[in-house]
């Protein structure tokens, strides 16, 4: 079930992404958080911009957004909704900005769509090189806390309505720090559609080490976009890194 191509996740989920995930996190709070910290005048990169769920709020918050994504299907939806935004089709595992940036946002576990730690490190390194002094790299991700105790395999229902049923199966491997999942969708015409995804999580300690190796340091960490205090048992984190 491993997704090999950088575009696999986006291409598989583009047609349902906004319907399934529109309100998965607080987009307005995300945008305000980034806008408060970004360096004025310079572009802010959204790494894994997808359909642009966060782009509208970021523009309204005054940011000059440039979106990067490996999925042409995702970018097409984003371009239709936000024709004014510059979009770059690129694999985040090898992407490096060509100009200085006033900030970067890697939201909703997108960093962990890079399923090799070295690719996560490379992205943080390349972003670190392009950040102007004081400008933030903002990462929103799960911490992995409790996943070593989670059931190794689980199946759940994501959606049931008269038209379709969507089931999701996941396998957690705490040793490789991966979650591998598949959404299985029974379509109205009784055909089945499968959508695969995989995350490789890094713990906050591992992320801080990567940031340090990339010449960055942690400047803030919260448990959510409302800036709730982060605790060791927090299941997700918002981390802000700046140049050392
Ligand atoms: C979970 S979605 C997040 C989209 C958007 N940031 C949001 O919060 O709604 C992850 C996005 O990252 C993109 N992505 C995954 N792996 C990628 C890679 N290796 N390079 C570039 N984009 C990638 C996917 O195509 C998808 O659009």
C-alpha cells in the first residue's frame, strides 16, 4: 500500500479533498498565526498547498502566498479557486526555493508525506537556506505520542450515505514510525475506488534535531492553532523554527 510517487497522495485525493477535509483544521487561525510571524513583503511558501484550503485565509490575512505541490490534480483545483496565486509543481523531497522567502508553512502533516527521514531533513534544510532572518518555518504535525500503544491495525467508517460508503483501513508501525492507510469507497454504481496514503512521523525531538542540523532553532511550540500550551502528551504540535 506504499505510495511511491510524490504525486500519489494528491492525485488520489484531489477529487474528494475539499469535501472530506475542508474543516479538518482551523484555516483562519492557521493564516492569522503565519501572518503574525512572516516577514513583510516577501512571499510565504505553502509546502504541499493542495487544493488551496489554507490559501484564501492566508491571502485575506495579507500574505503573498506561493504554493508548492507535486500533484497536478491538486494544483489545478487550487489554480481555479485562486488564479492570482503562483503555484509550483515540484517534489518537496528535492525542492529548493530560488529566492529569499518571508516564511514557510507545512500544515496538516504534509511534512510526513515525505516518508523518508532524509527527505524531511532535506526539505527543512532547503527551506532554512531561503528563510530571511527571523522568518518562520511553521510545521503542523502529529507528535506520534501514544501511537506505540495504538492498535496495529484498525478499520473505520469515514462516510455512509445513500450514495456511497467509505471505509478506512490503517496500519500503524511504531518501529518504522509509519501509518499506512487506504480509503475504500463503494461508489453509487457498486464499483470500488481505493485511495492510498502513508505518513512517516518524526517525533518533536527528531524534528528539532533536523532543524538544528539545518541551522534553525525552535522559537515556539503549541498544541494547536489557538496556542494551547504544548505538553509531552500532546498528540499534535505547531512548531515554529527560525534561523539560528
Ligand atoms: C494533507 S494534504 C495538505 C494540503 C493543504 N496544505 C491543506 O492543509 O489542506 C498534503 C499535500 O501535500 C502534497 N504532497 C504530498 N507529498 C508531496 C511531495 N513529495 N511533494 C510535493 N507535494 C506533496 C499532496 O499532493 C497534498 O496536496
